[in-house]
């Protein structure tokens, strides 16, 4: 029996970096070629054995709900055209998991968003997958965390190694190495300078949290930007239980900024047979002309 049965996907951010594209649509619906980012995140949870998913949305995020709902008119149109491939793909969206939605009434930070999951997850451990990053891996990143939770039965933070010059962009963890992939967390610093950083391990947008996180959130004061930060709550939680950092095997793609979004789209296009050859040819021409 799987111990971690539920996932929470915070997706209430305003997406200001992508304005004006996100004025009328959620940034989580921006497509990587033809698949919305949020769908790739949900698929990771499903591939990890989770079929009960709560998406924390916000004002203007109705498109996410519509995406995972049925569209009878579109299904009928595809059936009439005998387009079975697209029909099956569209039907799969509504059947891939039991997806629930709740709206974060005010944008008060990631910690506040997690609090909205309190009644849904109850007294069970649960996975958290940030809706604006995707991880390309052989074994789904969330499954890797679940496997380690089954062993340690402690809160687990998914981390990745980052270059020194990028350390100040992320939350960084430090502590005692237990193995090549496992660290007992002793410190968590939000966006430190390379000199202040306790390691080069950055929080990668994936967590397994125990229900005790809600007690820690209740004690968490507003921090940066007057928001309730999950990092601050995890620091409080460290006084009551051990926290493990697990270095995820895979490549994380942060689609929260434009340049990384472009890079991710190119990398995913190169993985598709129908695009790889013509795209490489095009890229070679662009590189040659830029010289």
C-alpha cells in the first residue's frame, strides 16, 4: 500500500514575468510545445502512483479547471472527424486523476497556499509539486521522494546541484551528508550569496511533507514581501522533526522566467522525432548567421 497517496500543486501565482501573456491566462497553462506545463506536473504525480490531487489556484485560473474537465463538444467534433488519437488524448485529461480545486483568496505566499490543503490531506503525508517547474527524469521525481520517504518517514525536500553563480536565485540547504543523495538538513537559507551559502544544493520545487507542517505554518510569521514562506515554516519544523534533502536524479526546468521557458521548449522539441531534424537544421542556420 502506498503511504503517500495525495499531492498538492500550488498554482496561484500571478505570473507577472510573462505579462502580457498571463494577463488573461495562468502561467501554468503556457505550453511546452503543445502541452500545458501544469499537465506535465500532474502527469508526474500520476506516474508516481498518486491519483488524488489538489490544485491551489487563484483568481483568473479557471482555465486550469477547464483543461482537466470534459469538453463534450470537442470530443464529439473529434469523433465525427474520426480523429481517434486526439480524442483519446483529450478524454485522458479528464480521467488521469481525481483532481480537486481550491482557490487561494489572497496571494500571501507559498506557505499560505499550502495551508489551504489542511483539510484535504488530513493526517497523511503528502507530496507538493510546484506548478511552475517540471523535472525530466527516468524515474518521476516525486516517485524518487516517495521511495525515500518510505525509508526515512521524515519530511523530504527535493534538491538539485546548481552552479555557484546561480546560488543566489534559490533556497539553499546545508547539513550532514548521509549518502551521495541524502543530507540531514541543518540549515535553510533563502537566496543567499555564494559566500553565505552552506552548499550548492537548491530546493527543486518538490517536497514530501508530513501533517506537522500545518502546526509549523500556524507559528510562521509573515516574512519577505509580507508573505508566509514555506521555507520559514520548514525552519520551525526542524525543531520538532528531522528533515531530509534528497538530490533528485533528473533535470529540472524552471518555467518561471522567460529564458528558461524558451530553453525548455527547445529541449523538449528536440526530444520529439517530428521536430528534431528540422529544428536542428534551423538552429544551425541561426547560429551561422549570428556569427
